[in-house]
């Protein structure tokens, strides 16, 4: 281990300037100067959250002809992507739009933002992103914000015998400006700011404790507000911190019977009553309820609908009025985002409740469904299980893909078109093209499936089962799809969220579909590894083209071996075309299409390459594989008597699997054995 000189290390890495910068304090006038220069400092919580999200930038793409914005914030750059949210951009757009409207004051700032979706659909992840994002933003210059504390030269009765009294709800300093002169103050401050630029607004009054102290000092100085500010107010940088309970709150209902409003709006501090002599003295009150501490930032309500109904009304009221009512004190203004989440089943339970109407009125519900796009779902597990998180274990190719595939299959609704399988639907959703389906059809498919993404297997189940299989198979050094399939399957018996035997059957059926698909995928890899020989495939291609040309132009072709002129070899042509199911009746079209393409290329002075035609490419691969399969004697692998020549050929294939397809020593052997066993059973080599 390296030696560290702690003094040097700290000097280089831990900057004192940063610390003093973040711990800035100054006078009220200093603060006013800062705000005049950068009015963003005095933004409200909604504006700050919106700007924070936007500060990470966006990019655009289209899906089903719809313009979609990806907010890079949801890549979780703050935590190196640990909490990134994938595949639900359309819903995240609605989420961000809520903040956009609220920051412009269009009314959503008076609503509870309610995330709604099935269990494990990233609701908590989104909330975590937001809380951490805001915490981080408050530490940057762009996101800086301020509060104040009261101070006195001597221990002062007004401050309860202390010299210092921090604003208990870390209030915005401008809230100290008397209401009588607010409008004028704001008019002056905002003068010259154009439409669309940040305009400062101050809403409401400081909390009861701050108000009490302000009044006391005002009396002491005979109403000279400026003297109070100059002698007793110190403005400070405000750094939000969930751990320190500053500006970020989280509330999780515990026992349904045992909910107490003090957890939300604070409580009397009995120790301090002795000091202040009365329980109605606001300085004897702890403004430490979740709503209090979250002032200026965000409060998250986990499983919001598990709250007692009386509480829920309080909560809706708090958002509507943007104020709360601490026990024994008057309404107290708050400036915070109220974010709740609820699971789909819980939400449904309330559907018939009369309370629902109030809820619908005062919440903005954002659906957070499961991902239904394979390549997005895979990203979750790639993030969870990679070389950093599991350094000593290789993951065989397709392992995470097939787990994702199964998850998505369980979430898809049966397509109404009888000839479309769920697996095909999955592929269409994943951007693959199928004959007879264009973007509009796929959009239709999505539209007809109303509950899609609200049911099925959650990512959490997949994560747990992959983790389990990693632990169970750690001795193997490589995790393959079979291990994961087994774990996914055996876990179903104890899956707490499976509601009916039908659902269980459906999940198992989809697992069988996925296993079958994996069989095809791995077969495909081995076939490709065998036929990856570039020159062989090029030669085969050139041969095919020569014969197609002779066929379409009714010419003779010279036999390479005998030197004789012959007709095009129909058997050879068909042996390739049949690999991709081109029927006799369509062969002419296919051949003509290829010749036309080659002709068009020739006009441009370009040469045909087999990679230009995906179907032909595949056909050539399969043909090459068929030709070589017997010479390689793949099936002998499983008989354990492999001669030297065969072993050498097999080793070449193995090396290709490792070099070109991401296999390791272990899983390439597994794959070859598996495919050999399929062929031994006499399976067709077509995929
Ligand atoms: N769309 C998604 N993008 C990224 N990860 C996801 C997504 N959906 C679920 N997850 C993962 O699934 C797990 C459960 O998510 P969580 O946020 O706790 O769900 P919820 O709060 O909705 O029950 C987390 O590890 C999360 O990363
Ligand atoms: Mg959650």
C-alpha cells in the first residue's frame, strides 16, 4: 500500500477556499447585492428544481414520429449513473413539465406531484435523483441559496439566553422585509427585467419563531427595521442536506394506527418550555417536522396513500395553500416541492373512495410504468452487474439480455392481431422491422395495450435473482443464462406479488419462450463463429452471384474444375436461398432484386459486398455452416472421443467465440456443448 502524507494530500485535494466559499456569510445588504447581480439566487423551490434538471442538458430523438427529449439529469451524472433511469422518457418529460409549469407559476406549484406505478418501477429512484440533485445544486455557484441567523453581542433574552439563533426553517432572507413595503421593494428589484427573465417574488412571512424574534427586536429599536438587520441578522449560504435534515425531507408512514401530526409539522420542546415559560412561545417549538425541515427544497412521501386519510387532507392542504399549521401556532408559509409516490395496487384500492376526488383535484399524477423496450431494460442490469461490481465473475453473452427479455415478455399484453406473437411484439418495440409492420402499426400496438407496463415482473425481482445466481455460482467463474433461468424459475414459487395461478402460468410460459429464443441465439453465435471465415464467405458469395447472373441473363457459366460451359447450377442456388425460406415461386424476384442492386452499384462505380444485403449474408452464413458442420463434427464433442484434427477445428471456433462474441473460456465451451447437443438431437440448423 502507498504511503500518504496527510498534510500534502489535504492541501492538494481539500481546498480551504471551497470551504470558505460555501460558508460565506454577510449582511442583508450584501445579500441584496448578490441577488441584484444574480436574481436566480432568490428562486423558489420549483424554479430551482427545474433549473437544476435543465442544467445537465438535454438531447432529442424521435420515436414513432414523436419528438422526445432526454434529460441528461436522469443519467444520474452526480453519482456516475448509479441511479440512472432508463426507457421511460415520455413519462419523465411529463415529470419535468410539471416543474416547468410550476416554476412559471401556472398553478402546478399548488399540487402534490404523485408518482404512480407498479412495484419497482423507479419511483424511488426518480425521487432519489431529485433529492440528490438538489443537494448537489445548492453547493454549486449556479444553485446557491441563502438563509439567515439571528445573533446578538451578548446572550440575549430575545434569543433565549443565546448569542445565536438560526432561522428554524432556514427561511429566505427576503421574507424579513415587512409585508407593507414588499410590493415596492420587488418592483424596484425587478425593474428592467424583461419577460422570460427571472423575476423575484417573495411569498408569505417567516415562521412563528422568526416572526416573534423580529417583533421583539423591532420593539427594542422602536421600529427601526434597518437597525435590527444591521445588528442582528447574518445572511448565510444555505447548503441542502438530507442527512442534516436541511431542505430535504422524507416521510414514510409507519403504523397506520400510530400516525402523529408532529412528525410532519413539528412539536413542542418540553425542555425549552421551562426556559421560555410558556408552551405558546414559538421559540419553544421544534420546527423539525418533515414539512418544516424541507422548506426551500423538497419533501418526499413514500407510499403516500398509506397515510391516514386525515393526514392526507393535511398534505393536500399544505400543497394547495403552500402553508402548514404547526400545533398551537398560526399557518406557516412553506416553499417546497411535495413529491409523493404510490404503488399501482394501492392506488386502485382507493379508486372508489370519496377521498379520491380531492386527491385527483390536488395532485398531478405521473405514471411511472415498467420499461417495455428490451434495449432499455438491459441497461438496468448492465449498470448493476459489471466488471466494477463483480470483478471476479464473467457474465456470458446474452445472460442479461434474456433475463430482460423475460421481464418484458411478462409485461406485454397479448397483441390483438392473432398472427403476432408476444416475442415478435417485443422485437417490434425494440426497433426491429417485421414485414407488414411500420412505425404507425407499432404505435397502434402500443395504443391498444392499455395496461402495458403496469403488470408483470419488476426489475427488482430480476436484480435479486441475478444476484442470487451470482452468489450460488461464484465457484464457476462465469454466469450463464441457464443459471439465471433456473433462479428466475424457482423464485416464482415464492413470489409474493403473483396474484393468480393464471399469472404464474403466464410467467412460466414466457420463460419457456425466452429459453427457446436463447437456444436460437446461442446456436446463431456458434454458426457465425464457424462461418466467420471472411474469405470463405466471400468466395461463396462470388460463386452465388456468378450463377445468379448466368441464370437471369440465360448465359452459360464456365465450370471452374472441368473448364466446360454449363447452365447455372440450380441446386447450388436453391441450397442457399432455402436457408432463408425463399420459396420456389419467389426465387426469381430475389435473384432479380440482387442483380438490380449490383447493377445500380456498378453505375456508381461501386462493388457489391455480401454485407450489403442482410438476408443474403445470413443465407451465406448458414450455407457455409452447413458445409463445414460435418467436417468439424461438432456433435462428437459430446461423445468425448474427439480426434486431434477435430479438436483443432473446435479450438478455432472457440477462439472466435472468445475474440468476436465476448465469450470466455468457460462459456464458450458451454455454448459449444449446448449447440452440439441440439444438433445431436437432429435439430434443423435453421434459425
Ligand atoms: N426505468 C428504470 N430505469 C433504471 N432503473 C430502473 C428502472 N425501473 C426500475 N429500475 C431499477 O429497479 C429497482 C427498483 O426501483 P425503485 O426506484 O426502488 O422502484 P419503486 O420505488 O418504483 O418501487 C432499482 O434498482 C432501479 O434502479
Ligand atoms: Mg419505492
